[in-house]
């Protein structure tokens, strides 16, 4: 992916976010250094309970990253070798990697063409086919921050007796019919990678669940399966959220709601400026959904032309994601997923984060409007 140097009009997100919260972040770091505790202490417990309150869920268990969150979530459910897990064919590769780390086999289903989230009909077809045998769960990714079609996915899951899990790495602050994403499935994985809506200053992740027994298993699994020190009760891993990242996340959490609202305001400005542009499609938001706008992604048949045009004008754009998972060598699947493949060829992420100005959004729209008609 092209690296875009930050410019005054287009500050890079993680850095702008750090500068915005600088005083609070320094105070949080100092508190951790003063405490002398670096792993699984008061900051992690406090963050887990504050984030659980934010979501409206009973338990949050901090882990080392979003990919780890997917792995430990599956392990906690006893899903591993011999089981299959469905993931959408259009998603970041971390989604498939996390599942594979649990030992389960990844199988793909296609996405919905408007929201890029798992398509209930494609899931249903898969579960009725021979590949559907052995499927224990589907990992539903709320891609770009748009909640997936939960009602229909749940209907399909109930019919086939599989568990629905959420991947909320891009959906902190999104809502589906008034409920936060992260409270819909049996468990939900979060990433706090530095570009996410709630961003740590390094790798960090968490799993949310209402189930007390699963939360207890997650706590064992994240630390070698220890119930008491040095004695592994079950097979575990090392994936602990550290005190420093937890303290930094606590410093930013009170601003999450407002920062997602700011993303929505900027997205609405893009919609207003670009909605009538016949050469691209702005992202629709399904009824009952509140989009968290981790990314603002337009679709354009001449995507690569538009990409070059914007890059030449110094606009930091990106393609999330250029190669669908089933076409990647590590996950290669012997099938085609037309909607996922079309998405990979047409999507373009325009600059969007809460520290971007309206002036910057207007500048992007002006450059798009100057795309020559011959292109
Ligand atoms: C949808 C999704 N799932 C999982 C992950 C993995 O998170 P992490 O990078 O924290 O391992 C990411 C982030 O890259 C993501 O965007």
C-alpha cells in the first residue's frame, strides 16, 4: 500500500490522535510507571470494566491484539482442529489468520454488495453444501464500521445450529437497532491497533461476552491456561493486554462516542458533496444501523484511474482490500465469490478520521470533481 506522508491538511490519524490526547496519555503512562505493575494489574481490570460499560456487555477480557482476540474466542468455545469457521471472502487477512491460529479450517462465503458484510443467503447456501459440514461458527465482520445484517444472519445461524461471533475491529461505536456492535453475538473480538476508532499506542485487543463461563475461560487461555500461577489448567497462549496500553485506552475511551460522531459528520459531508456524482457510489447505510465510519469507502468502476488522480493531487487514499481472502495464497479456496471480487476491484477509501477538517473533506471532493470526463 502506498505510504502517504502527512501534510497540514491531511494529518495522519494515529499521530493526530496522540497529539490531541497528549496530556492525558502522558498522565496515564506516568500512573503506570509509578505503580510498578506492567502486566494484568489495576489498569487492565479498570479498562475491561469501563469498556464493558461502554458496550453494555457483562464481560470484557483484554488480550494482545485483534487477531489474538479471534483466536482465543474460538479456543474458549472449544472450536479448533476438525471444525470449520465461516468468514466473509472480503475482509482483512487478519480475520482468516486469527481463525487458522485456533486450528479450525477457514471457509468463505460471499458478501452483501451494498454493505460489504457477510451475505445471509451466501451463508445459507454454504451451510447447505458439503463444505458446510463441520461448520461450528461464522465470524461476522462489521466491515468499515457498518453493522452486518444481523437479523437474517441470526435466522440462518439458528436454522443450521451454528454460533455467530462478531469481529468488531472496525466497529467500535456502531449500533444495530439501538444495540452496540459487540453485544450481538455469543462473543465479539475487538482490535485497538493504532488506526482503529479506539486506538492504543501499540498492539492491543479484547473479547466481549455476556457469558460468565466463557469470560473465565478467556482469562485462563490468555495466560497459559493458568488458574493459579505456574499451573496450566487448560491449554492456553500468551496474549495479555499490558498495563500501559490499558491505561492509554482508558485515557481515550471517554472521547470515543464523540470521535465516532465526528466521523459521521464528515461522512455526511462527503455524502452531500459526492452523492450525485455519477462516477462513484457513496456508502449506503442500512435502516436501523448507525455506521461507525472506521473507513469512508466509495465504489467506482474506474477505481484505479480515480486512485491515481487523487494520489497525484496529494490526497491520501487507500484500497481496503485489493485481494479477496479466497484469492490469497495462504487461504486459497477453490471457489469464486463474485461480490467479494467486484468489491476488491472497485472500493476506494477516502481520508476520514476525527481530526480531519471539513476543509480537507471539501478539498478531496473538489479533486474528485476535476476528474477529466475522458477518464
Ligand atoms: C476486521 C479486522 N479484524 C481483525 C483485525 C486484526 O486486528 P489486529 O491488527 O489488532 O491483530 C483487524 C485489524 O487489522 C481488522 O480490521
